[in-house]
C-alpha cells in the first residue's frame, strides 16, 4: 500500500496515522483483555521472587 510507485496510489500521512491509531487501539484492547496485563487476580498478591530467593539460600 505505502510502497506504490505512483504517489496518488499511496495513502496520505494522515491516513497512515489513522490506520496506525486504529490498529493500536485494537491491539491495546486485546492486551487489556488479558488478565496478566490488567492485574486482575482477585486482589491476591503473588510474590514468587521471595520464595525463589529463600530456596536459593536454603540450598547453599
């Protein structure tokens, strides 16, 4: 689309920006639907890093 030899066949910069904004909104909606992205874990805080550190110390 943007690589057309004839300039009249190429989209204008504002059209390109609009296309990218629409695509960006769609991708953002997909990300926000992912529970890992929005942190929706029913209020439960999971901190596995301290468990890993204590396991390493226990084995030393």
